[in-house]
C-alpha cells in the first residue's frame, strides 16, 4: 500500500496525491518490481458505496495505487482541505499506460470482461494501436463462479504484465483483491466500461465535456443511469459538505 501521508482522505477512502504522469510512472514501477499490485480508480459513486461497505473501503485503502477518477473526488478533496493535484481518470490512465509501455518497447496485456465479441475486438484494436505490446489473452466477463479457477489458470498461463478487468464496480475490485495474489500480475486494474470504449462499442464523451469535467454527466445521460447514479452522487456530495462543516477551525 502507498504511504498514507501522500493520500488525501475522502470520507472513508484514501486517494493518492498523484498527477497522471506520476500514476503512469508508478504503474511502470510496479511492472519493473514484479507483482502483484492493485490499482483502483474510485469516482464519487464508488466512494459513496465504500462509505456504506466497509469491505470495499478496506480493499480500496489496501490498494497499491488509488487515483481520483472523477471531478467529484477532486472537488471533495479541495472542500475537505486535502487536495489532490488533478483528476486521474481510469480510462485515461489505462490508455496512457498502454502508450507508455509501447513507447518503452512493449509489455504483455490481458483483457478480462464485457461480452465475448467486444473484448475480442478491443484486443484487436489495442494490438493494432500499440504494435509493441503483446495482447497475450482475453476473456469475456460472463463466466460462472465455478469457472473462476479456469479463468485464473488462463491468466496465469498468459503471464501478463497488466491485467485490465471490466466487470463493473465493485465486482471488479473484489475479484482482483481475491485473485491477484495467486495471479501474481504486476498491475491489476479495474477499468469499468473502458474495454467497451476501446472496442468502439460505447462512445466516450466528447473532448469538450471531458475537459469541462462533465464526463460523468455524459455517462449518466447516455447510458440512461439517472435513477441509479444520481442518488449516490447526491449522497456523496451531502456527506462531503457535512464532513467539511465538522472540520475544526484552523
């Protein structure tokens, strides 16, 4: 786990005070050091869930790298007087890590999650975009609990440097926490819908919305997740304001 002194405390979870470049360098360092290392990318919705789920909070706080995936986490850190430098989006971190690996001569990557045809297309596109990287395997996310041993064996046999898992949160974080020790993969990272984006199955927000920190709004509207996503976002915001009000005066 990272040094707690370099983490901003956002309610029940700690978030590393890193820039995007520093996060990529940390991941490259994990690969050089050998595994396993867990990378978690909480946004406001995940942070809210962690506040109501001590097991998930413990997984996040025990991770080797926790990056602020979303404007809500960045704003919360500032309101609570312990700011992180910038947003480090999980999708951007994953793509930047691929680029960094390609630029330095290559690496071995495994993709796990989403539908069979989507993950296969994502693997093809990643291999095409980053020719020095080896996509050493992929597997869809629709496996039964009794098939987990087979999935683990497939990943171990492929010996990836990086394992991107797209099972949705918090399932992907729990799965990585449970299996990373036996997998021994240097970087295990939950990436949510990123593999769908890489495959072209789901469009990402326009660049102007990303720059304006409105990607969360695009996802909620585009994926019709208003009823599911709005309550935890409101709850997270209210809890941050409550925590801010309870801070002792300097």
